[in-house]
């Protein structure tokens, strides 16, 4: 040992001094090239910000614009100032952290407090507009017209109308309908082709410039009824069934005088009757309460939670055990074809999971799958609740083993051979050496990875969704199937709730999942620290 | 700040300004009025052609954007108004959800135009809890039928004949399927519907106004429950097997390991390519006619057309131009479907499409109300439980449980 230290300065003379690549990279960025690169990159980032600024200003998103300006100014200051060296390294990471982690989390939390679900997607003003539009009905004697927008001699917009049933011609204004001389309005395949000389038909692209005006153009007829343009060649007589009172913010039904008022949860209601569409709005902690109180959500929660924990734990421990075993088995010096063995073992890791999981689903098919046919088994892999769980763990272990094989292989190399040698000298058997020396040292290095893998498998949507789809279905009124883990169950809540989607409820559940995973990981990391102290 | 820094700051600002100016001018150029259409890949060429013909005759521009079919429905709810489409292609069973979300606008085609369409295709696109409105222009219809490999089996005319033929074929060789109908772990209520309706089941009843009533669930109707023991019999004799999924069913039929396949017109080309001689019929009546679900595809005008000030143009394209026989022929042929317009239907020459058309007689449009989302998994699941071979649940029990579950979910 000592001898080694003494000879260390005697570097072979042929080797000239070469600093580490990182040092060289830093050096490169300090020279003229570095300056040029810096200017270009910074300009690009500023240009991107300026472009985004234009878009935001165009859409009137002023708070977002403020954040953008502030962030860009901060970035410029960091990279133009001389006193901010540590920040220069931190800034890119922070930008990505905010963009890809913090913003989605904030968005999720935001959605969890809304009623975002089928029927509650658009804003309130849009919903009011839409209710007015869809509550129009054709009166019993509704007439349909062929229509063409035109300008009268004063340049005012009017509608030239030809009643489909009778062929009578009219001119429609916001005041009402005036008949035109018989035969003066002619229609062809593309709508009205000729009108009296007093009126100039609007044609071509100019027609589409009138869109906003046509949307609101009504020609009053009898009572509430009015002729409304539909498209550019048609008009129909319609009457409202609901009237909106902006002052009181209520809809009144004309036929029976029933009043629909804002229920504070994104709908106009009257008793049990509800007007569609509703709108997206904040509803407080309602979604979280319904996790506790709605039997549909609550009933399977604990069962699904227990299975999720079991699935993630079993996957991590089995994979780690098998991966470690294989790594030790292939660690022998001078083994033949060692590289080939190792490459084969890593293969599952190289195939995209999406593909291999689907292939597994085919292989495990109860009656027609290769597994059962080859081994003359009749194991109900996917159709029995318990076997389906086995299948899920089997496939996820198959997918995870290569990862732990690689990790264990690396970690084994880092354990000093002297320690194991010392244990051998002290008379430890192979098992004792593994149990007392190798494993503890290995665990110190791999424990954080085990925790990360646990967190990943806790939310391993792909395996469940692609292999069993959460199935087989469970009895009773269960949204969750036998193999649904929390995240796939949440997905089902989000897409197949009573009336379709319920994003608000699903995000609330996913926040709960986040808290669970964070708690478990936190405790685990804390325990790992104790492990390190023991060392 | 020293001189070098000052120069650098000036350079950065100047470069940024140039790029921003270019970006700004590009932004301004995009503002010319155009109609944006979302379509799936199958129909893209036909939609582009029809829309461009229309655009030329009207003097406007169209922008056809290709999306995955299912994403059209889902993305419409989340897309930013500026990028939103004015017209979408869609399936009729999206109507309820899109209308309840307030994302589509009602249409008023001319009476003469409406006469050219079978009533069910228009009903399929109509929705409204108070006032029923038409939200889509039907373009193509589709349904499943029983595809018979005529070299391997006789075309059955009665259920008993089908049962006998199918079981005889299954027992000929190990690996043979009796009736290839896809289910898989999570079931497939759509493909099982003929057997469901044939036993007297239905999904939603209608209220006095003729609208679908989500509180009237017929998954375990009296008629169905009475005959449910037949399902147990089929399970025992292996006539229907839940473990057959989409891939298994298809490969079995194409390899000649199944003489009967329940599938739709989307597989016509696949069967033709395999060189199989086949005929398509409706599944023979069991205790009641075994009718399939009917699907109608069409075009809808979104609420964004009004926001973009192109609603008149969008209505003209969808409720007027696309409902003409010429446009219908082109659009339906694009993905090998029967046109919704009856005048266009007369020009269809494909014998298999005509056979699928005959197999649709008496069919039921898939319910288009949003509550249907609660039905698919439970109804499919009940079939799986009742037909998964050994260990299967009694059909009457499985379907009663499914019915309860659906009622609970709808609330």
C-alpha cells in the first residue's frame, strides 16, 4: 500500500497533462467562442420570449406576460452579470423544474378544486350563450327559407328570403318581414341568384366577413318567433323556449314560467331539472369530500390501495433479488461468453415496454396463449382475479429485473475486494460474506434506487392497463377491477364516471396518491439515512 | 458592467428584436379567415377533396388537420380557442357528451335534404334533455354482421342451424372456434350486442317524449333474464368464449379455424386479401331478432366556428354541401362505408357493403347520451363473467350485478 503512494507521482513521461473534459468544457465557454455561443443562445432565448410575449399579449393573458418578462429579465441578468456564477449552473435546471414539475402540479391542484367534468367544460358566459342557442325550437308552423344577405340602397344589411314551400319572396330586416313582388326572387342550386334591383347581393369572400353580424341577425315574425340565418344560403324560423335575465342571472322557461338559477356548482337548475351545458367553476373541497363519502369511489379505495402496495413491493423485491442473484452469478472472473449472457439479460430493458407488455398479454391468453399451450396448462392467467395479479407481477418483474441486474453489477464492482478478502481470512463462509459484507454495502448504494423503483411501480400504469386493463371485473358496483392499481383506477374514474369524464374527481384522487407516495418515499429515505450512519 | 458586457447586451436585444419582428409578421399573416377541419387519417383525402370543392365554389379557404379519431372528441374539450377546429368528423355516440359540454352547435338542414336520410341517422345525431336538436350531418353508417366462410360452412338461416354448424365445426379439430366474436379480459359490449338483443336485452329505454331515458336500464330486463340460461348453455358447449379477443378472433377466421366471425365492414378488405369466400348476414334471431348496434359517422360544427366568425361558412359546408349525394358518396367510400344519404346509397356497387346494410335491419343506434360511458365496461364485463368457460358466473346473476352497477354509477 505504502509503496503505491510513493510511486504515484511518477507519472509515465509519455502522457502529457490533460485536464478533465468538464474543465475543458468550462475553459471553452470562457473564451471568444464561448462568448459567441453565449450571445447566440441568449438571443434565441430572448427572441423566443419576445415571440411568446406577442402571442400572450394578443390573447390578453397579462399575468402570464408579466411572469414571462420577469423570468426572461432574470435569466438575462444571471448570464450577463459577473457575480452570479453558481446561478449560471443552477438556472437551466430551475427552468425545467418549474416548467415540467411545478406547473403541472399546480395545475393539477387547481383542477382538483373545480367541477371539471362532462357538462362542465366551458366558461359561464359561453354556457349562457350556448343554452340560448340550443333552447331555440321550431314553432309548429315553422317556415324554411332560401336566404342571401344583401345591402339595400342605404348600404344596410338585409336578408333576401324565398320561402321554400311557396316560392314567395321577402326582404327581412331587424324590424320585420316585407313581401317582394312575385317572381322577383329566384333561387338556383347555390342559393338565391337574383333579387330586385334595389338590393345588392353580397357575394364571395365578403359574405364571410359578415359572419359576426349574421350570427345576431334576427327577423322578428309572430310573437317570439324570428327568422335566423343558418349558413349563407338558408334561414329558419325559430322561437326561444327559455329567456335569460342578465340582471337576476336566471333563465325562465317561457312555457311554464319555471325559473332556473345558478346553483353555485356550475349549472342552472330548477329543482331536479338542470340546463345543459353547465360551466367549469370552483367548488371548494367537494371532490375530496366525495372520495370519503361517495360509495363508488370509497368502496374499492382500500382494496385497490392494498393491492397497489403489494404490487409495487413485490415487483421491487423480486426484481432486486433476481437481478442481484444474476449479477453475482455472472460476476465470476474468466467466465466464458460472459458478455453474451449479460447482453441477453439486459434485452427486456431494451425493448419498449408498450410492445413487450402487449406481447405478454397474448402469450398469457388463457385458451390460446403460448404459455398455456406449450406447457399444457389451463391456468386462467387473465380471467381469474388472483392469477391475473400473479400475471401482473410476473410481467412487471420481467420488465424490472434488467434494471436491477445492471445496478447490482455496477454496485458489486464498487465493493472493495479487500473487504471480502478480509472476511474470508476471518473465516466467513460464502453466505456469511454475502449476508454480512456484500449485501449491507450494496444496500447503501442501491437503497435510493429501490425507493425510486417502488415509487415508479406504485404508479406503473402501463403494465396494468396494457396487460389486464385492470380486469377481470369485480362484482358489485365497482369501478375498479381486480388488478387495478390506484393510478389506473383514477384513470377509470376520469373517463368512465356516471356521465363520462370527471377530471376534477380524478385529479383529487391523484393528489391523494401523490401524498401517499411522497410519505412512503420520505419515510424510506429517512430510514436509508440511518442505514448510512450505521456504516 | 464593463464595455464588453454592454456590447453583449446590445447584441442580445438587437437579435431578439429581429426574430420577434419576423415572428410577429408570421402571426399577422395567419389571421386570414380560413375554416379548420379535424378529420381522421382514413377520411383525410376525401374530406380535403370535398372541402376544397366547396371552398372553391364559395371563395373561402380550408385547413384540414389530421387527428386520431378518438382524440378528436377528447381534444375538442381541451384545445385553446385559437387552435380549435370549426368542423369535426365524429361518431354519433359522441353527440350527447359534446352537446352537454356545449362544444357543438345545432344544425338546421333544409327539409328537402333531411328527406334523403333515414330517420335513425338523424336521430342518432340528435340530443337534448329539453329541446332535441340535430348536431351532426350523417355521412356514413356502419354495423357488425355475421361473416360466414362459405367454403367451411353453410349460410345458416335459423339460430338452431347456426348453433349446430358452429359446434360441429369446433369439434372437427382442436383449436377451432365455434363463433369468433371478440371479448377479451375487459369484454366488448359492442360486438356482443346481437346476442344481447337476441335474448331481449336493451341498454336504455325511451321516455314518453321519445328520448333515451338513463333511468330505464334494460341490461337485466325481464325478457333477457328469462332467457339468460341460454348464455350459460352457450358457455358450457363453448359456442361463445370470452377468452377470444380481437386478434384471436381475426386470426382464427383468416386461418380457417373459425367459420363464423362477428365483425364489421372495416374488415372487408382484410378478408378479401386472405382470399376467403364469404357472405355477411345478420345473426339469426335467437328468441328475438339479434340486431346489431348501429353506428353513424358524420360532421359537426363546433362552438368555436362562432368564436372564429366562420359559423355561417361552417354551417353551409356541413348542413348543406356535405349532405348532398355527391359529397356523401365520396366521404362514405373513403373508409369503405355505406353512405347515410339514401340517394347516394343507390349508387353503391360493393356486394359486401350491401350485405352489411341488410344485416343492419332493425338495428339500434348506439345510445348517444353521455351516461353510455357507464355502460360499456359493466355490460362487457357481465358477458366475460358469464362466458369465460369454467368458473363462469350464471348469466342472470352477472347481468343483474352489471345492471345494479350501471344504475349506481349514473346515480
